[in-house]
């Protein structure tokens, strides 16, 4: 047994015959904020999907909160306390804002009910003005707030944010970063993927950098900031 | 056509349309959410009618037959989903059509072995056996009104289920993005099981309550299946509301087609379908 909240070891993932993850180790501690970095197409999304079983790894193991979850169906894995905000948001446009939130509601691990409808609306006041709108009628920023709010409705121990601020106007992105900071201080562990390395490293505890499905750097965000050549080499455009 | 005949035909059209809606609503949900083309869906209507016949023969009473038949149909639906249909969701349409066409043959053969190939009648329950007198020569059977009323109640129930309950939200969400539903901790396979069993039960129930007015005969699911597919296409795949509107349209086209242009009655339904699709290629209510 380890103290990690999430511990993935030696993940090998494929799409058909294309080999995407080549033995990736990935860990998240309780309450820790981890930046998952790497250029486009390096396997970040595939890693996140492999963790929650949306992609079934052909090799390696995943444990969450001390329990082995390798090969389990997604709904069972996430019920141990993971919430997933996918790239491109994944809201249900055919459900209203309020339905998007309410359908996801569930107590967290150990019956925790910190987050409910009222608290999510208090955190995202914009959503409370749009409760009866269809999810598809929201602006990009509102959609991202809705997916994050919906994720919180499941009272997770770990929140996964893939491309947290992609496609958002800078002012909206800043709002999202503020919310992420709030979530961090509430003790929920987060894994964040984002193109804004500056905002990301200002916030994270630890960073993992992927290149072609392999981890090329893992360490404290402070260390990463002190070594700009790593960012330049692996993340620069 | 005088007013009384017109009224009678209108009531018939509504009743037939609503009955078709019960079958088509399940078909459109299963098609829309799981992506399965289920040719065997009409067989559930046939099975329902034969269940009503067999159970009324045993118990002497349609109400008891319904009480027993409904859970049996739900069980059959759940069993079929678990044993066969869940393996079809990711297969292509040709494989779906092959399996479900095969199922029609299996169901008809089993029906033939168990109950024979004769045409049967089922008695209208005594308390609904009266007729309402509309003119000196014309009257309308109360039982047909009861069918319509029950179907309307079920349509309302279905609306509440889909639009006002949490499971309804999950069903609609699953219609859009199955992975995201799973990622929220919801077992999508269980949702599929519920939807499939519900669809089978609605179709079988339609067959059960139709048995006293339509009689019970081999292959009776086929006509209903074809009309139900027409309804699903006109209404918009996956849209229960579309199915309701389309079922009423088809009920009218079929009923009045037979009265007004008896020689071309078979065409009426398809002319309506062609017209609707020219106007809206994705159906009335694209979901
Ligand atoms: N559904 C898929 N089918 C086939 N290849 C895919 C699929 N999704 C992603 N890929 C490929 O896998 C690699 C990693 O993609 P991804 O994990 O999305 O990278 P990132 O999130 O780091 O941008 C890329 O080369 C991409 O083209
Ligand atoms: Mg990605």
C-alpha cells in the first residue's frame, strides 16, 4: 500500500495498432495539484482516459485511494472519487443547465456531501442565471463552469481538468484559474492540462511532462520554474 | 362523409395512432440511444397479444392477464438485452438487422409451437363492453375510448419519466454522449437495460390491450413494425415527442386512407412519409 491517492504504473495504451503510451508512471497525492504537460499529441488526454478506463490500457496498473481499479468499467473507477472534465467540455447540450448539474449529484467517498446544487451555484453565480437554458446555449466560458460545477457535484477527491481554459477569452480564463485555486484550497487534488504554462506553474505543486507517450520530467513545479530550458525543450513551440 | 362517421373515423384514427405510439416510442428510444435497429420490435407487440390471449384463457380476465403479462414482458426485455442486444450496440447495422430479423423468425416459430397458427379473439372486458350511441344506426365502443385514454396516460407518464426524473436525464444524456455519462459514475449499461425493457414492455402492452379489438393472429407484429419504423423516421430518430406526433399523423393517414381512397389505402402512409421527409429530412423533431 502507498500513500498516493492515484497511482498508475507502466501504462501501455493503444488506439488500434498505434502505440500511444509507452510505460507511463503517473501519481497524484492527496490534495496535490499536478500539472500534466506536453505538446499536442504527446498522450496527455490518452493518459487521463487510461486512468479512468475510457481507454483500456493493454499493460500496467492503476490504483486509486488504495484500491486496485485496473480494467474496471469507468463508472466504477470514478465512483471511488474521481471527477473528469474532458477536453472540449462534454456538457449535455440537450439537458438544461440545472439538469446537467442535478444528474451528476452524488455523495463522495465516505458519504461526504460538501458540494451540492446550492454551493455549486454560489461558486458559479453565472450559472444560476441560466438554470433553464439548454447546455448548448451557453458561451464557452459558461460551459466550462458548468462542467467544473457538474464535476464538483460528485464530491470528488480528485478532479481532472483536461485543457482547462482552451478556447476561452483571457478574462474568462482568469476566472477559471481563480476557481481552480479555490478548489485547490478546499483540499481536492487536481490534475490539470493547459496550454498556459505560466498560469499552470504558478499554481501546481508538481509537474509531469510527457513526450511521445513517455515521462521526460517529473518534479516539483518550483524545480520546473527554475529550469526554463526544460520548458523550452519539451514544451516550447 | 357525414359528421357522425367522420367523428367515428377520427376516434379510430386517434386510437390507432396512440397504440402505434406505444410501439414506436420504445423503438425510437432504442434506436436513438443504443443505435440498434431492432426489427424484432414488432414481435413484442405480437407476443403481447398472444400473452393476453393465453393469460385470458387461463384466468378468464383481461385485467389479471395484464397484471401478469406486464412483468413477464419486462422480464423478457431485460433478458434479451442482457443476453443478446448489449452485444449489438457496437456492431454495424447489417449485423443488427440479421440478428433481429432472425429473432422475428424465432419468435414466430416459438409462438407457433406453443399456441398454434389459428386466429384468436380476446373478449372485451365486461365493464367496458358497452357502446355509446352516436346516431340511430351508429355507435362507438367504450373499449376503444379506454384504449385511447390509457395510451394518453402512458404518454404523459413517459413524458414525466424522460423530462422530470433523474433517470430520464441520464437517458437523454446517454443519447448524446455515452462516455461522459460513464465518466460521471453512471452505469450506462444499466440505463440501456432499463430503456430496452421499457420499450419491450410498452410494445407488448400495446399488443395486450389491442388484442380485443384487432384479434390475435400470426405475423401481426409485421404491419405494426413497418408503421413504427415509418413513425420513427417521420418523428425524428430518438424523439419520443416526434413519435407521438408522427404516430397520430400515421393513424389518420392509415384510417382515412382506407375510408377515402380504399383502392390506394396502402400508399397513403408512405405518401405522408415522403412528404414529411421532403419538408424535413431529419424528421419533425430531430433529437
Ligand atoms: N481516438 C483516437 N484514435 C486514434 N488515435 C488517436 C485517438 N485519439 C488520439 N489519438 C492519437 O494519439 C496521440 C496522443 O493523443 P492525445 O492523448 O490526445 O494527446 P494530447 O492530449 O497530449 O494532445 C496523438 O498522436 C493522436 O493523434
Ligand atoms: Mg489532449
